[in-house]
């Protein structure tokens, strides 16, 4: 087993576990809330941690990165062009600053 993620917030560890489970990777959580398993991790380890089988580690790491990113990288990262007046609008704005047309799509 290898640790792929740890968090001071057990709920977050559970979210990661669920996320991995959806991808077909079985993960286990160890941490202070699970007294019975505590002997398996160093006593200084106070975080809830997510562990996966060695052979799942590479895929699990990628999934955790994906999970932590939250959203696909290419969403809202590029400027858009107003369909009404043709102005180029920064990605953080949902309406055209020039004419007020809402971003579509
Ligand atoms: Zn416009």
C-alpha cells in the first residue's frame, strides 16, 4: 500500500476515496478517526490519509491531482469574443464590458 493523499480534514480524505472509487480504484482511509487502524501509520501522523495498492499508485496520483484541480484545466482560461460587438473579453467576465452582451456557452 502507498499513501496517495492526506488531509487534516477527514471529510476531504473521504471525498478523495469516493473519487478514486468512481474510477475503479479501491482506497482505504487511515487516520486519527479510525483508531483501530492507527498502528499502521506513524504515530506522528495526525492527518487522515488515503492509501491505495502499489499497482494503483500511478493512476491514483493522477486522479488526486485531477480531484484537487477541481475543474478541467481549459475551462474559463481563454479570452472570448463578444458575438455582438466583437470585443475580446477577459475569461473572468461573463458579460461584455463594452455592450453588456452575455457570454454564450
Ligand atoms: Zn460586446
